[in-house]
């Protein structure tokens, strides 16, 4: 019987705590801070997406320049061989 009373008291205490904790409402300042944080997170995500697109564009430009350089080097080599052949004759 004594343990049953202790159990009921603990149960009542737990129920009281859970009921009162559900009634918490954030202050206007906390809501404003949450909205600012959310806006900053969305802005950061958008900036990240923009930078990824920019990175892909720059990587494509680098690849194009490397291909152009390789073509120019091949052309230069071809011209040098032609000049050497002409000079050898």
C-alpha cells in the first residue's frame, strides 16, 4: 500500500510536469531570432548552390582552355617539323 502511494505521487508529479511544460510559448524575440536564423540558412544554401554553378562554369572554361592549349602546342610542333624539313632540303 505504501509503495502504491509513492507510485501515485510520482505519477501525479510526472503528469504535472508534463502538463505545465507543454504550455511553454516562445517569446516574440525568440520567434524573430528563429526566423532570422532560418532566413540566414536559406541564404547560405542559395549562395552554396550559386557557387557550385559558378565552379562548374569555371571548370568548363579551364577544360576548354586546356584543350585550346593542347591544340596550339600540336600546331606549333607541326610547324616546327615543317620548318625543319624545309631547312633540311
